[in-house]
C-alpha cells in the first residue's frame, strides 16, 4: 500500500519559516519524481516545487528564491523549506510522487500552512 504522509505545517506570521516533511512507503522512492503542491480555498491546486530522482529541482514562479525542496532517498523523505512566508502562501500543501515510467501518481493527505499578516 502506497502512503505519503506530510508533517510540519502550522501557523506563522508573515516573514516566518516552516519546514514540511513527507515520508513515503510502498513505492521505490528513488525512481519517483517528488513534488509539493498547494491548494488555497477557491483556487486550483498548483505546483510549488519538484525534484527528480537525480536532484534536479523546479519551482513555481511565486516561490522561487524563498522555498527550497530537497530529498533523502535513503530515508524515503522529501522536504520543503519555506522562508519569507507571505499571507498568500496560505494553503493546504500536498506531497506528490510521480513516475513517468509507470504512469503512477500518488498524493498525501495534505498539511495546512497558514500565514498571518
């Protein structure tokens, strides 16, 4: 059974920082591209950041320079460091595992990030 479990969300003031973590089980983690997405109320889910098995990263335009994605293949974990948070970063953040080879796509249950001004 595939599981992605996020943690680390919470409430912070504008300018603050958080670190999100996601632990994966049930998949050959090293073969998956891992990503973080977010969804704010009334908005579509959007890509925040992704990282390939080889460590190549990609960021959404609104978070470039503020957020950093990383992964630890041995621990089957992916992280998202959120710095210089803004109220518009408030959303539920989801961990995603995607395999272009198998076509499999898995999601975590989400963790809430709330940034107050």
